[in-house]
């Protein structure tokens, strides 16, 4: 059952906000605090609304007045994918932006997001850059390179087939008009569907967030396994049997393919090459965890994996 928190939003009038910001959280307060604090001043200037979709029921503090711009949606037991879908469905803005509870946005994030959509009126989705904010441990660098390496600075701004995902992405409302999948919103697959329909995707390196997540070795390995299984589970919704068999077989070469892609991107950007080399053993381990997750997912479906991601 979904419940709305009380006393969280008090708009001056009923006009449509130019920007809605959706944040999914599965952890109790203060997990989302740094993210909300990085947004606080700029959302007022931009007249944006913030929607926190919360699976724990304790994602925000008891003193709701600390964040009057926030609408709090409680959805016990929801996965991050269903939480984002819930937030998107509730959003009123002409532009709907997503970030994660463990991200910090730059001070001009709202301004840059709205400016990019004004500059690219035909763009259905615009993705920014994702920098690493968890820099103490090699396991964190390994996870960052795998997931967000393609979106670290520098980016080639303009139309492209692949843009950043839930850490830093925004959609025009018309691009979200169709019903979202029953399992929720997985941006990687949703963006691919937009691109396949001929919609315009744009990258803009001026829109920047920092991704700050450190789960330890076991936690990071588990996250990559559950992410892989979730991806396979989402794909199975519209996958013929023959493709399923091919993808199962492909899991055995997937770590090697993903390793080549990850290192090629990092080396081409000429940043953090030394850290990539030092974290290489962890990168290989995490890619094997991801491939194992996809293999299990194609065999048995997503299982509880979507609910175990943060």
C-alpha cells in the first residue's frame, strides 16, 4: 500500500512546476540527507518539486518541516525500480529528473537540467555526467568504472545512443506518457526503447552529480549480482525463447566483453587510469558476479533481486 506523508509540500499555487525531481530510497534516514541538502537551495530558485519514494517508511526525518519542498511517498517493500515508477507517476513537472539517494548534485544542477531541455526541445531524455564521490577503496572505484565509467567527465555533449542512467537523467513528460513496465522503471532498458523508437537522446556534460556509495567488498559483489539478475528479469518480460537461450550462453563470455568495454572507456578518457589498473582484480570479480546474476535471471527470473538493490 502506498501512503503519502503529511505536511511535506506546501506549494504557493497550483501551477505546474517546470521540474520534478524523483529520488527512490530503500534505507532509513539519513541515507538521503546529503542528496536533499545538495538540492535544497536550488529547487526553491527553480520552483521545482522533489518526490522521495520510500520503501522503508523511515526515509525522511520526523521533523518534516526541514524539507518543505518534498513530497514523501511511502511504499513498503517496493524495489527501487517500482519506487522510481511511483515517483514518476506522481510527478507534475514538464521535465522529470531522476537521481539517487546516495548522490550529491552540483549547485547548478536544476538550472543546467532545465536549460538543456530548453536548448534541445526535441530531446526525450537528457543525461549528464556522473563523477565518483567514493574514492577511498578500490572496490568502490571498480564498481564506479563498471556502472558509471561511460558517463564520467569528459562527455561528448550532443545527441547519442547511450546516456547516463538513474544517477543523473531527466525526461520530458511526453516521453513518460506510456505505461511503465510492471516491474518498474529500469532506465537502461527504457532509454534503449526510446532510442529504438527513434526518439532523441542527448548527453550534456554540464549537468553533473557525484555518486557516493561504499558497500564493502561483499556488499558490492552482492549488488552487482542482484543488478545482473534484475536486468535479466526485466528483459524476460518481452524475450522470445530463442533469445533467452542465446543470452544464457552469452553469460559465459559476458565478463570478458564487459571488461574490454570498461577499460576501453576509462583509457580513452585518460582519467583515473592508474586507479583502473589497481582495481582491475575487483573489476573482474564484479563482472563475474554480474554475469552470474544475469545467468540466474535468465534461468529463473528476477526473484527477490530487485528488492535487494539500493
